[in-house]
């Protein structure tokens, strides 16, 4: 089954404790992206990747890092999480050239205390 | 991106067709109409898109008026699992570049038993 998976689905952590949210897709998609979704603010793009080893900032990259060492994986790293990073995070992917049709993962709900 | 107007909410009986309208009177000739939906706190899901011809896939049909100023998403036999917020987006195709998805307020479709 074609899908985007994220882990963990739920995470409670404390300020400053490094964490990684994994994202993996099995559709051989070139394009991958991370979003956060907050009430009243909608979806905001954090980082995106056009292909392996090609990443770039979205609209809200501060406090986040990403890497794209393999085509299928696009982990989101929070080196020193803060409470304002409490949010619902989504990973998405699409084939190159049709980035307007994105497949989303199920989401990771993060609470930073 | 062209501005879109959607009703805030709609109800539909289970098993009946759900017709979700979207007005986009300022649409440009090279802008497509995309539909996504988001079931509560789940990842957004791409449904369908079109330029000027009507489109159909396994999920839905998209009817675009001849002047392209409005469109209707049709779920032919709505089920309870179709209860979600539906977003109509009007944009040019990505052309292989980054494509930040942003949603407006959308239409909350409630399918009733």
C-alpha cells in the first residue's frame, strides 16, 4: 500500500531534549516536505526536499533541522525543543513535477513541556 | 493564487451524493482547481484536480463550469468516513518547484446516518 509513515505518532517531551520525528514514504517520491499545523494558523511549511541531499527552508524553519540521505526518508530533528514547538506535524511527499498533489502522513502530535 | 469561497458547513445523508461548491471568479487561465480534505487531526488527503474539463477518479468527481468561475466536488455516495473539512485551492501547477500547501477555511461536511 502506498503510504507515508511517521513516528512517533504522539510525543511528550521536555524543553531542550533533542528529538527526531521520522518520515518514510514507499512511493519513490522525489519531493518531501514537513508542515506544522496550529489552530488559527493553518498549515505552515517547515522544510522541504526536492531530492536526495537537496533540502531547503520553508516558512518556519527556526528550531528545526532536516536531512535527506535516502530518497524514502526525511527525518525532522528538533535539537533543543521549546514549548512554542508544541504542534501537530505532518510529513508529505509527491512525485517530481506534480508537487501540487501531495500524500500526507498521519501526523505527529508533539507536546513540549 | 486565486481567491476561493466555500460554504462554512454542509450536511449530507449517508448514501446520498455530497455536492461541495467552490467559487473562484478571479481564476486565471493557467490555474488549476485542487481539492483536498482533512478528517479531524489526520493528514490532509488529496482528492482530485482539474483545469477545465470535468474529472473523475475513484474518490470523487470534479465539475468545472464552462467559464471556470466555479466548481463542484461530488462525492457520489457519501459515507460517515467522508465527514471532514474539504478545501478548494486554485493555483498554477508546481512546474517542478516547491509547492507549499496552504488551506483556507474550507467546508466542514458532516455526513449523517
